[in-house]
C-alpha cells in the first residue's frame, strides 16, 4: 500500500465496520488506521477526526439506498425507495440512532436527498412541499426502523426479544383486552406498509386537490 494515500471508500467502509461492530465510540482515527493497516496520518488525509469518519460511515449507508429509476407509477417508486432506506438502516442497527440524530453535512449524502426531491417535484410538488414531504418520510422510516431495532437488539437499549414476547403473551386480558389481542399480532412489515400507505394516500389527495 502507498502510505501516502488511501482510497476514501476504504476508509468509509472501515469506519462503518467499526460502527457496526461496537458503536460510535469505537470509531477513531487510530482504530480505522489499525483496521486498514496504515498510519493515522494517512487516514487523517481523508477525515480529519472521528466526526469526519462518522460522516463517511453515514455516507456509506446512504449509498446503499437504491434510488435507481423505476418504470412504475410514482407512489410505487416512493414505496420502493422507502423500503430500501428502511432495509439499509436495519442492516446497520448500531448506526441507525446516529443516522436519526446526525444532520447531513456532505455532498455525497445530499445527492441522495436531491434524487428524492427530484422524484417529488417531477410529479407536481413545489420544491418546498417536496422538501417537507421528504423530511416526513425520512422521519417515519427512521423512527420505524429504530422501533424495530429496539425490539430485536437488547444490547442497544431494548429488551431481549424473548422477554418482550413473554410479556406480551401474558398480558392480563381482563384488564387490557385490546392490548392483549393486539400484542399477539405484531407484524413490523405490515406496520411499515400501512404507514407508507397513509403517507402516500395523503400525498395523492394533496396533488389531486392542488391540480388546476
């Protein structure tokens, strides 16, 4: 390896591996350098500090969102892109909270937002409406993913899935009849699809009523 330079993609991938394995605190110039077998100075040429490395890791996750053009009506495109974003978050549970709380400060990640905004403006939303709509969708997808992650990963602040299942199965039906019934029918995919349907139905009505 040329000690004078390194591919930024390799640095981003190393930072994401560390983030996935042990969380935000594990990502540092020294740790990434060790992961790549190079000096910290070489890594510093790509990212000046740990914050820069975390931004690169976020860029890498955003790049996993599949926004390729699809020859289907715009509501289905929106569902497909949202599903891809959700899956990207679920693949990186330790990064999901970071993604939810860290503003985008890179051109690379903003390009993903630009692609989504282009989709929304192309079907009739103003740039301002498109931006608000995108933020609503991102908030829903991210929040839903965090809820799902919390139900799967006890080491990320949630409870063990077996504990949650046991609690739900033993809810007192005399006191909580509706909750007891609903708790036995948890379906995260169905929840997500319902949420997207409600959002998209609302967007379709908005476009219909705003048409000249």
